[in-house]
C-alpha cells in the first residue's frame, strides 16, 4: 500500500496562522524547493485573541509574510 502518491501537489492544513510555519516550515520549504505545488489552508486567523488596541489583521498579515518568505528563499 502506497501512502504517498507523487502527484506534485501538497496540501498543508493548519489550525492557526503560525502552525504550518512553526510545525512544518522546513518540510514545506523542502517541497517547494523540489518543485511541488504547495497549498496552505488555515482555519482560524485568531483575531479575537489579539489585544483590543492591536490591528485585527496582524496575524493574517504575518502568515502571508512568512508564506512568501518560504517561497522567495527557494528561487
């Protein structure tokens, strides 16, 4: 039985905006470097956990910055 079919696409699921970077950023980076098409789905941007005086898009923006950084360093 093959658990991994080499179709060239990877789906990463994360509960929060930093889970994929902290939990498997190295693996994501490896697959990007090998030419895989990587898709990331985040289920919560955690905006309700931020202090009232903090911009509610902070964690979402940080997620996109980190994701772009993973891609940029592979080229």
